[in-house]
């Protein structure tokens, strides 16, 4: 009986090892063709294509896009910036990397990009990338990977191109060229609540978009952002949903559509005043 049991265990262990080797070799063969992220998907972006990101990646992508517009860079620059951050960090604000590389764009203090603390600030990092891109003559006509490489000076100059399609989808959505294009599922335990969440949202909108006009809402804990046109409205609405997890956003409304944390999707609402051109965000109340 014991001999038979040992034989079965040995066979099972052998099959597990073979399977593990197969998976390892498969991953090595696929290599750079893998698309991020593999796990932890909580946001879906639909804008003539689909991209799935986790909450951190989505928030970082939204900030990179907003900073590009605040610096009056064309949409193409946002595509290049997002493709660069995709390749360098997987759109995650990394504490380290190759040698002294840090942050979303893996910028190096030793190469003059800034202090480690500065580079770990996604807004600072994005501004530095756009400033570098602006200095590249003719970048607007370059392929995404060539424009990115002119700034980054990577050992893998072709690596950025594989993220061009995903970056174009994100850019269309985050710059307001698509309606209700960003939908995120938020957990039941928000990072922030109440007045602290509303204050953080207001500060984030000011820093990312340069907005000075936001209004608190007497009827609920949240804020309202005036939108000059539908494109601006969807820019702010998508930014708010992108930052829902880290800022405790419960609900976002614009035009006749509403996103809620409970559903994680956009739906039509009948009680919305069509004359109201504001983007309205409600945060979770105090526990």
C-alpha cells in the first residue's frame, strides 16, 4: 500500500514538474508578445479597441494624459508618453528598476531627471517626459517607438512600438474623444471617504488638469466640474472614474449618463437636467 502511494505521489510530482517546465518555456517563447496586465484587471477602456488595466495603472494613465493636455501637447504626444510608460513600468509607479531607474518612465537621477522623490511623483515624471519629447525635432512625424527612444535612449529601441495600439485606445478615451469609455470596478472598501475624498479629488483635478473652477455640492459629498463642451466633459468624467479607487469616488454623472462604483458600468439616467453641463462626482460618505 505504501509503495503504491509513493508511486502515485512520484508520478504526480513528475507531471507537475513537466507542466511547470512547459509553462516556463511557453512564456519564454512568447516573450515580448505578452500584453499587460495579466492579472488584477479592474478597469475596461473601450474606444475603437479595448484595453484592460488595474486601478493603479488606470489612475497613472489618466494623469499622464491630463498632464499632456495641461502642457498643451498634441494627442500624439500622449500616445507616445503612454506607450513609453507601458514599456518602462507597465504603467506602475515603480520604486526601482535597472540601476537607479525610478517611477513610471524609469527615469534616472544620475542622468539628470530629478531627485528620487521628484521622479516618484507621476505628475513630475510626466512633465519631464513631455519636456524631453518637445525638444526632439520632428517627433510628430516619427513612429511611436522612435519618438519614445529619442527621449529614453533605451537599450531596446523597438520595444515601445508594441504598445502603440493600446496607447491610442487610452488616448482617445482619456482625451474625451469617446463617450462613457472608461469603466472601473471599485471595491467595497474605498481608500478615502467624505470630505477628505472630495478635497483630494479637487486637488487632483487642479494638479492634473490645471483646473481652478470646481464647486462643492450641498446636496451630497462631492464636487462639480464645469465643462465647456462634451469633449472636456468626458475628459473630466473619465479622469474621475480612473481615480475612483484611490479617491473614494462613488458616482460620476455627465450628460444623461452615470457611472456607479456598485455596478462599475455606465448607464442612462432619466432625472438628469439636460441643461446642466457640469460633470458631477459623488464620493463615499463617512463610515
